[in-house]
C-alpha cells in the first residue's frame, strides 16, 4: 500500500488539519494555520484521482474541525444527565459534516486540474466556505479568515470580507506548497519567493493602525458570570439579578464619567418581558440617567422570542429587537414534533418548537448616541447578516450568553468573530457577555477595554468613532461570488476540453 493511496496519507491529512486549527483561539497562531494548509495542499498534489483527493480533503477537514470546534461538547454538559450522551456524537458528526465541504473542494480541485496541479483549490475551497456560510441556515465558524483577526492580514476584511480573505489564505498556501508544478529554479524564482515571503511576513505581524478618535459617550458593559447550570436555579436567580443591579448602580470606574448606556447580556433576567414589570423598574432605577438595554425572553400569544429590550426612564419598554438568526438544535429544532417523539429538544428552547425567528436585522435609535445594529449571540457569526442592515448604524451592539460555549476556546472564538464584524463594517462594537468576554472593540477590531473570561464585574469604556463605510460594507460578497463562479466555469471548460483531447 503506497503513501499516495493508503491510510497513512489520510492519517497525515487528519494531523495536518488538526495542526492548522492551532491558528484559532485559544492559541491564535496564524502562521501555524498557514503551515497546516500548506501541508494539506501538498497532500492534494499527491492525489491521483478526484476520489483520492476528496478523501484527503475530508480527512484534513475532519482533523481541522474536530480540533477547532472541540468546545461544541460544552452545551451538552450543562445538563450532563440528560444531554451528555450526545456530546461526542455532536462533535464527530458536526466535524465530519463540515469536512464534507472541504472534501468536495479537494475532489473538485483535482478534477479541474489533473496531475500534480493544485491551483484550482484557490477557487474551490473558498467557494466551499462560502456555501458553508449559507446552506442549512449556515455555520461559518472556524473559517481560515477567523484566525487572522489579530494580524495585519485581518484588516483586509474591510475590503474583501471574510470569504475574500479565505481566498487569499488558500492562494498563499498554494504558492508556498513545495509541489507546485510551475516552479523553476532560477534568479527570478528566488526574487519572487523573497517578495512573497516578505509580504506574508508583514501580513502575519500584529495589527498596526492609527488610534481611533473617541466619542464623548460612555458605555457600561455588565458581566454577571452566571454559570449556565446555575442560571435558572431558583436559589441563584436573585443572586445574579442583584449582582447585575449592583454593577449597574456602581459609581464610575476611576472617577470617570457616568455611563450613557448600560448593556446587559443575553437572557439577562429569567422572567419573560410581559411579566417582568417590577424587575424592569428596578433595572431602570439602578441605571440612573443611563439608558439600559438587556437581553430578555419575550412572548406573544403564539410564540416565544429571544429578544433585546431597551428600557425607558421608568422601566417601560421603549424598543424591542427579536433575534432572527436562531441556532438549530439549540434555540429551535427542525421538525419539532417528530423530534420530540424521540426525545430530541433544543438545548435552549422555550416552547416545543423553540423560539420563533424575528423579522430580520433592525436598527435601534439611542438618540444622541446614534443608531445601533443589535446582534444577539450567534448573529455575530454571519457577516452577510450584518451587511443586511436596513441602513448603516453608528455602532454595533452584541449581547451574548457564552456560558454555553465552555471556559476556553468557544468564547474566545466567538469574540474573534465579533471583532471581524467590526473590521468589515468599520464600526465600533460594544459586547456584553454573561460569562465573558465583554469588550469595547474599535473599528479596526482592537479590544480597547474588556473583562476577563469567567469573572463578574463591569467595564466603563468610551465609544470609539466610526470609520467611513468600508468597501465590503458597500458591496458585500457578490463580487467575490461572481469571481468564483466565473473562475470555476472557465476551469470546468478547460477540464472538459482536456478530457475530450485525451479521448480522441
């Protein structure tokens, strides 16, 4: 059994994929991500057939997603007696399912260019990641671009977006792969290699951007640190509620200005909105002159919603936003009645069918502070949803309950995606997370102030000024989609022509 055909090659692909995942938090080693991708490209060059290439790509993706998404077991361990048995299946099935996209990309790349040629992967893998962001409601978590948010390369999100950056990363891996068939040793070869290496080194350096002007508005971000298994415990509910009230009413940090806006996290209180009148009054009173916005469950006669409410001075509900991009098998279960018969329910769902989806992106008007685009938890993962705002906001505002995501990789990866959205839009982002990481993020994706993970407290931070609208915020993913479609079409025409000549 040769290396090109045997299990050793698949095992090597799994290892290479797992190594590439070190590019993501909690490690954040972008250069290792690139090295793992280069290894995957080299393995592709050794595949003789599309089937072999697809198996290699799937194995590479399996190792990559198993490592990057290992935090996915955490939600199932909140109620281990009920859901713990699902945890290993969830990780393996999710990683294996996502790896199918990469397997298809590797297999198609080999079909488009037989022999050792690997250049079509520059088209097929970004195309697979683009499809992954949309199909079956989408799950673009752990895409290669996510690993570059701390680096200069991540700033290109403002121009080309996450999928364009994916394409650049894959193209760089192809250029450095040792099996590239067009390589010729000579003076110009070494000049070109030196130039490419210099550009990559600069791209992989930490972000270097000018300071952002700050507005006169101060936000207070509340982080109660309510462990998910305790959050709805009747004995703990008053503890966490009183903690948030105290943090809201506390004097400013280091003699700073009073906050203009206080932001509580997702589902910050246990009562549904229409039954929370007294609690809302207490919250508004604790906020003083500041406006308070908080995550809360809301119901109407037919449905429950995961919502964000903005309170008026007396605790009245002034504005409401309902989350529209829900988590499958978390906040709702497809075919809920059928699934209920076999004992499968959403981990965070309220009613049998789970939460209902809101109508879509919506701006909230905070008067002198400007207009905000609210994002509830999972919604910050989707660049195209943020781009779908009815108009450009003045800032982004995310509330989340990352207690579901464990105590290490998950919350940090979620924060990285929030930072991506700030860069893509050229907008500041205020983030309040139940267990962390709460942060004020500037339009370059830099964290200006934050609270450590798994701690309680608050942070007062001035709101940065927005930048001018970015290219990506204006054009979205359409130009790249057209480029990918055109490139794949021309490559397919070339592949068909090559097959026809071989058959003659």
